[in-house]
C-alpha cells in the first residue's frame, strides 16, 4: 500500500566512483587517443601544429564512421554483416545512374539510401526468418551486391553526384570544425538514445544475450533482427554519401574494399562483444577517432597500406581477446598457476584474502577517526595470524596432493 511500511525503493543507487570511472574501457580508449596525438606531436611536431592537420585526419578517416554506428547493433545481436562495403557501392551506383538520367538529386539520394535499406532487409530476412548464419549470409550477399555493380558499371566510374557530397567529405565549418565529425556526432547522439533509452534498444540487448529467453518473454526476435539489419542498411546508405564525398565525388565497383573489416574492428575496439549482448555506443564512437588517427599516423611514419591492414588485424585480434578474458577465466588461470589446481588451497587463500581486506579497511577507518592503537594492533595481529595459518594449510594441502598423486602413480604402475 502506498505510504505503508512495506514501500521500498528497490532501485540500485551507486554514486560516482572516480577510481572505477578512470579504468572503464571508454576511458582507456581516450588514453589511447591521447597517446596517438603524442606520437604525432613527437615525430611530426611541425605537422601537428600546422593549421588543418587535425581536420584532415578526421575528414580522411570518417568515411566509414556511419558503418561503425550501424555495426554496433548487428554485433550486439551476436551477428555480423560483411556486406556493408558492397552496399555502399550499390547504393552509390543507384544514385549516380539516376543522376545521369537527369532525375532530381534529392530523389536520387533517397533512392540510393533505400537501395541499401532493402539490401539490409534482405540480409535480415535470411538471418531472422531462415535462421541462416549471418557471416555466411552476408559474405554471399556481399558477392551478390558487388557483382551487380560490376556487371552494370564494368570498368567505368560514376562522377555525377550532388555538389554537397564533397562538402560532407571535406568541408570544415568556420575552417575549424569538420562537417563530417559534426554529422557523425549527431547520428551517434540519436543512436545512443535509440540503443540506451528506447524499448527497441533494450530488446536488442535481450535478443543478443539470449534469443530463446527473448522469445519466451514475448519479444519478436524476427522484428528486432530485421530492424537492426535494416538500420545497418540505412547507415550504409549514409556511408555511401560520406565515402563518395571523401573520394571527390566519384565511385566505381572496385571501391570501398575492406571497409566492412574496418567498421567491425572499430566497433570491437570500442568494447562491443562479438558474441552479442555486451557493449555501448560511446566506445565505438571514441574508437572511430582512434582508427582515424592511427591510420593517418601510420601513413606519416611510412607504413605501406598492406602493413596498415596487418595493424588493423592485430588490433581486432587483441580486442576480441580482451573481450573474451573474463573473471572466471582469470580465476581458472590463477587456480592452475598459483594453487596447483587445488580447490582447497584456493578456498583457504580466498577466505584469507577477504579477512585481510576487511581488517585493512577497518584499520583505515580507525586511523582516520583517530582510533586506539590497541584496536589497530589487534586487527594487524589477526591479519598476521590468518596469513600464517593460510600458508601452513596451503602447504599441508599441497603435500597431501603430492602424496595422493604419488600413490596413484604407484598404483597404476603395478
């Protein structure tokens, strides 16, 4: 009853903890971004302070940024889409052909975006309705979409696109702020709201964590997956505008190769789990800046394009490795290396660690409050006694284990 003694606030209230905030993955990405700027500052100081350098870095690396935002949703489902680069080409081709036919530019642009949305819908239908593996589906559709572009265009390229495409690719507002970055941040803010504040975003996380549970909870897994793949297609359509604008207003069937890997690597670097259900939009947005700076800095240091791909591949492997290392894995490694794979030794050490931690916290409180030395010494004595007992019991358990192993070897040797 309202106002009764049974009313309880069940919400979890956790205040801001600076130490935890500073070690969040998003903050680690900020540190990496700062480090890349320092590398550029140290090795190319004259270039770093040159007007327009930072704007050039951002503009040159943001052509794949819409793909990153869309890929977050796909990865959160536990799926993957490697057809997005081919969608860029196909959508750009439709826009360019319609522009050559003299159709109004706004209709041409919308038609190109709609083409990419339909490509995403086709991917989503195959994955969600026919239960086809996303990686196989999108590899196949990538060949299909790019194949269509190659048949239609051949060796030719399209160069008749709206003039504002180039502005999106290279224009700086007031000569300082890249337009591509502003648009990217606006799109990111909208998708942050969609993912973290809307019912659809919550459904994406639920489906990514456990689609069976989502189904029994009344969530339409089919609709959620279709929505995410169509959103990915829409972002690929926007990505075609960014890409063509950066390329100076032209596109051919062979362009944008490898952009899908860059988008996936950036999203994973941003902390999105490839197994689904884990990750936020903030990390991939920061990672987009990191990838842009990384590729530019590698180019300045004389690294050739193929070696750059090796760096991106290594980053992808390391970030996936980091995401798979969890507390249980660390605990298992600790059990094998420190406790000789003996659960009794582990239990004794864990209990001792808890007691030591508790007593040390009490000592700190007493010291701050000006507590009695006798109480502090008593707690310190308890810590020493617990550590001594832990050492003795661990040694005894280890000796028992060795004796049991020796007996087992002798028994099987007979």
